[in-house]
């Protein structure tokens, strides 16, 4: 959907919003998005809403997993250490 | 400080130093390495496998495998990325063996198509401007959604309802905070495909939150 126009229209900005946020657009496309956002309040709002969506998801968190090595894993570590040649 | 004492204070050391100490047989360094990465590895396995217990078990096995291969770790990638690759490869094999519905089985269909992330009816016919623009969101939106039980539950439900591959990418990136590179490694995705899935998933969650904005 690459455009030859020197500017992007709203649907093109919406389609590229995550690429823009991830700094993954080619320089010329990134400039075209910035130019569009400078004068389009609706698209600015859309991009901002995606950022707030990411922020909200980050707050969901995940339950912590058990982080201690199991007894079997510790035993494996000790056995391997004994087998390794001493340096 | 004696060599023995130096070996015991591991938590604040970087991964490369921990790995060197693990190879020298320092158990506290091994424990520190596990504490630092285990939770993240389980979360990677969890989005790729159907049950938490299966993910925990698989990651324990991966630590054993990683210990055996540690001498061959050359530092070309970060320790985190290397561990994620081990977990990802094993999880993929397990999912295939057990015929689990997983992010991979839906990857091709998830990447196919080019449906717009916002319905075209919301734009003028030529796509140059919005007919029905996004509503206003307060900057407190994330906190407000997370505090309201109903909105939070709806978001969690929407995340669970995403197509598997989108759910996996959004969960790993936006909920668990993995980097783009780590997610690409975990799911064997190109950077571009990772962003396609991320964009589609995020846009669906944004659309859901749009319905809650007026009440906040």
C-alpha cells in the first residue's frame, strides 16, 4: 500500500501506527506520518490511544512464577560441575 | 575479598559474568541466573503452551539443557535471547507432539489478509479523513481501567479472545515487557510479521477500551 504522494492520508497513518511507534518505518515514511500528525487531531488521538492501550496492558501484569531452582535442577548443576574439568 | 567470598554475591552481576561463574561451579551465581530469567521464560512457554504446569515443567527441563550447553554459549546473542530460543524450540516441539492449538498452528492464517484495523466506515470514502474520529481518552485511562473490575475483566477477556498468534505477541510484548527481538526469537517471526500481529492485536484492544472511555 505504498503511496507515491508526498503525504499520507488518515487510513495510511492508521495502518502504520505501530510501525511508527516502534520506529520501524523508513525515514521518508516516518516523516510523512509526522507531517500528517502535525495537522490531524484524530490521527494524533488514535496513536495516543494505542500508546495508552499498551500502558494499560502493561498494568495487567502476570502472576510471578516460582523462581527458585528445583531440587532436581540443583542436583543436575552439582553433577555437571563435578564432571567439568577444573580450570 | 577472598575468591570464595567474591563468588557469593551474585544478584547484581551482569549475565555474562554470572555465566562465567556458573561454568566455574558457583552455585549462588546459578541461582541468581535462574531467579533473573525463570519467570520470563515460563511466561514465554505459557503463551506457547496450553497449561501453566506444562510450561513450568518444560522450563525446568530447558534449564538442565542450558546448563549442559553453557560451555558452547558464545555470547553472539544476549543470555536472555539464548534462553528464550531454547524454551521456544522445545515448546514448539512439545506443542506439535501433543497437537496443541498454539500460536504457530495459526500463524499463517493470522498473517494472511489485510483487513483494516479500524473499519473503513469510520473514514470518508477516499480515506483522507475520519468521519467518526476516536473519542477523547483521559491520560488516567490506564489506571482507571485497571481499577474498574468490569473494565479490567473485559480487557483480559479481549486479550484472551485474540487469535492465538496476536495474543501471544501482545502478551509477550505489552503485558510481559519482552523486547521485539526476544518475541521474534521466541516465535520464529520476522520483525515485520511481529509488528503486523502486534498492530492488529493492539488495535482490537484499543477498540474495546474506546467503549469504556466515556465512563472515565
